[in-house]
C-alpha cells in the first residue's frame, strides 16, 4: 500500500524519507520538496498530481536517480541511492528504472526496434536473447508490426507505445512515467492508459505516474497530490489488485 | 556495451550538411600535408636513386660537395690501383669527373635555370650501370660532344638530338640522350672530362671527384681503409648512395618543416571547424544524449560515441584529402638542389605510408576537435536536459 505519512523504516520497495530539493535561482531559494515522505510497495500503481511547478517532475527525477536531493533519503529495494556515486547511479538506473517520457524521447535516427533494444545493450544478453526480449516487449505494447519504422514514421500513440516498450524491455524494478499522455489526443491517451493499467494489473509492474489528467489518474491505485512540497493523499479511486 | 555506432553514422547522414565545413577543412589540410611530404619524398628518392651501393665516390678530405673538391691525376691513379675496384679490359672501373653549372632556357617559361654539366670518363656508363643511352650514342673521347639526361632534353630548349649549344666558350653537339631511371643524372649533361677542362681553361690534371665501381658492394670498407690510410692521399670515401642521400637532406628537411608548419596552421583551422560541427551536434542532440544517460549509458559511452562521430567526420575528410592529392603522384616538378646550385627535376611520390600518415593526421584533428564537445555532452546534467523541450 502507498503511504505518505510514514516514519522510520518499512518493508516498502521505495522508501522516501524527509526528502528536500531546493533550487537556487540567483539569490532566491526555491524549496520545491520539503521533508517529503513516501512508501511505495512492489506492484503499486501511484499517480502524482498537482499544479504546474509543484515539483512532480522534480520528485520523479529524484526517484529515478536523474538528480540528487538537497537532503533526505531514497531507498529502493534496500539500496540507498542518494549515497551512490554518479557512475554507480547510472548503473543503478540501467538495472532498476524504466522511464516513459511525455515526448517519448525516441532516438530519431534509430528504428523502433533499435530504440527498444537500447537498454538491453547495457545487459549481458546475447544478440538473439535481445531479439527475443525486444520482440516480446513490442508485442506486449502492440507495435510488433512497427519494428523497422523510424520514430518519425509513427503516430503519437505508436511512438509512446515504443517508448513504453523501451522502458519495460529490461524488466526494471519500476516504471516512471512523466505525463506519458500529455502530448496525445483523448483516444490515444486512453489507449496508453489502458496499456499502463494492464502492465500494472497483469504484469504486476510497479508504476509511478505523473499526470494532469484526472481520467488518467483515476486508473491508479492511489492518487497523491503534491502541495507545498509534500504529498497529500487524495481519495483512493480503486483498491489495488 | 557502448552506444551503437549506427547511431553516429545515421546522425551524420541525416545532418550531413552541418559536417561539410569540418570535412572540407580536414580534407584540405590533409591534402596539403600529404602533397608537401610527397614533394620531399620525391626529391629524396630522386637523389637517393642516383647512388649505387656498389659505387664509391672519392673526394678531397673535407670537401662537402663535389664542387669544392680537387683531386690530381696522380692521386686518381693511386686511387684506381686499389684492389677493391672492379676491373674491366679497359682498366679499373673509375670515372674521374669535373662538374660545372651553366644556365639554359627552360622550354616552359623561357627563363634560364642552372644545369649541372658533368665531365666524365668514357667508362662512366660502365661505372654507373643504372644509366642507359636511349637515343643517339655516347660521346666520343676528345670531342665537343654531349649526352644529356632525359629531363634536360625535355625541359630545356636546344638540347634536341643533333642540335648544338654553346657554353663555357665552346660549341657542343648533342649526340645522345640517356635515361637515369629517375635519378639526379636525368637532370645532368655529360661530356668528356678532359674536353670540359680544356674548354673551361682549367688545368688538365685536376678533377673534382672520382666515382669507382667496387668488385662487390661488401668491399667498400676495404676500399675506404686502403685509401684513407694511404700516405700519398688525402681523401674521403663515401658510398655513392649515402653521398646523394646526404645531398637530399637539406631540402627534404626544409620541405618537411615548411609542410609541418603549414599543416599545423591549417590543422588549427580544421580543428575549429570540427569543434564547431561537434558542438552544434551536441547542442542539437542534448535531449537524445540525456535520454541515453537516463536509460543508463555511462558518461564514458557518451564521450566515446561523440569522439567516434568526430573521427568518422575526420576519416571522410582524410580520405577526400588523400584522393585529392593522388593525381600528383609521378607529376614531375623541379627544385634547386642547393648542394650543386643546379635545377633538379623530380616527381611527387604519393606513397602508401604518406597516405596513412595523412589519414592519421586527419584522425588526430578529429580527435582534438571531438574531445571537448564529447565531454560537454557527457557532463550536461540529465534532469535539466530532459526538462528542455
Ligand atoms: N534546474 C532547476 N533550476 C531552478 N529551478 C528549477 C529547476 N528545475 C525545476 N525548477 C523549478 O522547480 C519547480 C518545480 O518544477 P517541476 O518541473 O518539478 O514542476 P512540475 O510539477 O513537474 O511542473 P509541470 O506540471 O509543469 O511539469 C518549478 O518552479 C521549476 O521552475
Ligand atoms: Mg513536470
């Protein structure tokens, strides 16, 4: 179960304690996250909402090891990631995190297949094993027939499916999705949310989702609001599982 | 595993226009660099091929070139008695020689250039086995006759077979053309040494050098020891091949140094071209780089990837530069031989080692132009790069 008012250690997959992130803009200090606590258990599907500039992306970047907090601790599967060196953090990301971006962030000069294969290049899998994983991931998200297409030849929805395939192909510990439907029309957005929901329910993936879209947030097992630097639990839309 | 090289190759293909400046800069630099080296190489090869390992050239001790040397007929007789010298029916194979220079008009420009005129012995062709008469005949002993190297026949007016030229106060008839196999002799005019002394009103018993043919190349040391220890002589003995190699050194060094300076100056420009191309590639692709970093590619992989990309640009530039100078190969040109003050014809030699040197130079420029942008690419903070649209 997700919880936001925890203290001490727990058995949760992701344990965030007293997390602070302060940006400096000239002499001005911007306290984006202020002693934020959070537990996310394996298999949870959490949606983060909040006004623009409230720090949702900041939080996700910290959880994904893309940025380091001003203070506080982030423990994932027992690893205190705030203590990792930059190099260790990079390796940790490769093993544990699957990122889904608002703009898909596919590499335009690589085919859909090659884009999905990228995270596997950081594993010890053989070429044929990689092929198997890529094909499985692309089939799972429904773009098996688009492998040799370049990102520019894909629709928005297809592009994001490829992005999701890339995020999950190396079987990461959790998926971080920052406004994955923010750039899509209603229909494509619903299809992408169907897919993410299915990954959570059928594949048991741990999903952390940032969204402005209440319809998208509704799919999550828990919706948390980021307000004044801390998380507040909103109405729980559905019980997990 | 590193970032796949396909990524760089396709990126280059997609954005090829922005690489043109870098490619052309490197190509131009490599072209000039290889051309200069080919010039030095050609000059050196021409002089070195003039010498034979079986020949020795004997001059007065201390004379740096033939021009400064004097040998009397008596000492030449002593020299030719040495047992290491090959003997033919006509006697020991040695050619006592005198050299002068005289100006003649170049066909191409009409301006005068100095030609080296070598008075030789009638045995000279037996001593220098690499020289063959290709038209007419060899001069007759005692006559005002000339045989001319093939470059002389080609490059100067008046040296046609059967024609006459005037120099040194005498009138000479061209009776033959010889092929010196690309050596410095191709740029020389030969005549009877005794006649040359007469015409120039020099003492008849004085020569400048004697070139002898050894019975075998291995007997050089024996000859050298015999002659330098002989109390009647005061001479220096050199292998002919080394004598000419030494002659080439000054100009080859000069060309090489000049070439290096030009290459470095142009290279700096080319490096800035590469830097500019790569920096803009890094800026344009900051989101892609950040995405790869987010996925888990290490900073080292990003650095390597962009360096490889710069090296690809440099390689293309290097290949283009090499292709551009290939037509220079065997192209004949000329330069002043400062040791003899005469004009020497020689050909550019664009050899495989020079082309490889050119390519390595291109890669070096690519490396220097690629490293700083690659490091910037890897250093950029991932989170803020992803934030930018
Ligand atoms: N590198 C930075 N330097 C300074 N301020 C920053 C930096 N990154 C983010 N901020 C500021 O931190 C605050 C939170 O930004 P963040 O991107 O986390 O918001 P968000 O909730 O994701 O907003 P949105 O819904 O618009 O994506 C914003 O005011 C932003 O301007
Ligand atoms: Mg955001």
